């Protein structure tokens, strides 16, 4: 008997960035490992780097429905956190719509929440605090969006926590190979898969050597930083400045 059809949607985490030797397709990524654990007869990864909640319904959801999936795996929200026009209410609305369209009797829909983005812990406490609050707000929006849909919600932060710093890829934005496997294992356990399913998750490859990490930073990390220097960073700086001004205003307005 053929195994289930598993379809993956969402952003670069579901694409598989950070797993293995930067090959984002094939068996790479947490969703691919979950599909292996479920004994999938067919696995289709429709995730795209940079996907935001607002873009899920445009192409990925219709394409997923055409595949007639038995299981749908999804991560989204990280790219919304990394944008100046962040709006948790918008995330909730778009994700709720996507989940409503994907839900049907007999189909499992599984949504993983996001972890705190480690990159921002390196750029100052104020920015790290702001981005941490965005992650909390995003996860709350994802949980609210899933209410009443039958969606299985996996706690992404709890999945990565036991791995510690090794759960992060060199960019400190995506999970590492170990992180992807930890998220896959947590998902399988949340879905109630037998423990034998965990054995289907392939062993993590060795950590890249220094030369490979430097090559990755030159090839992928530097262009990302350059792009975000024109987009995200000025906007986040503006948000932080606004919040600092609001803090000062509230302190002045509070009676001594």
C-alpha cells in the first residue's frame, strides 16, 4: 500500500535552507524528514524562499490543493518578522484563510511556529528585544489562526531548545542540519507517529569545515546583509527609535 502524499508549504525553513551542504531540495529540510518518517509515497515541496503570510494563498495553497495531499506541512512568519511593515493581525488573517482552504476531513495539516531569531541577539539588546517581541506576537497569531481548523501546531522553539546553539545554521536565521532534524522529530511525535518513524530521519551530515562556512558567507550571507541594509535594517532602526521615543513620552506622562 502506497504511503501518504505529503505536501510542504511556506518559507526558506521548509525549503530546507541550513540543512546539509546548502542543497535546499531533495531530502533536505525538516519537512522532507517528516515525510520520510511518515513513509510518504510522494513528497512535494512547494515552499519558496522569502514567502510571507500574505503570499501563501496566491500560489502555494492552490498548488497544494491540486496535489490532493494527505498531509500538509507549513512554516511561515519569519519573513514577516524581518520586514518593516510587520503586522501580526495581517499574519493571523492570511494564515487563517490558508488553513481554512487546506482543511478537509481526513487530511492532516501541521503548522510549526518559529523560534527567536538568533541573529538579532548579536546586534544589541534593544533590537533583540524588539525582534523577540515580534516573534512572540507572530507565534500568538499563528496559534489563533489555527483555532477551530483542526490544524496540528508544533512548537518550533521547544523543538530546537534541546539542541542549544547547535540548532542554528551559520546565518543564525535558519535551523542547522541538527535543528531541522530536531523539528522533524518533534513534528512526528506531535502527530503521534510511532517511535520507529524517528529512525527514518537521516543522520545529520558533519558540520561544514571553516572553508565551506566562509564560502557560504561570501556567496549567500554577504548579499543577504547588503539587501537587508537597504530594506530591513533602516526600517527596524526607525521602529526602535519610535519605541524609544514612546518610552520617553510615557515616562514623562507618568506622575512621579
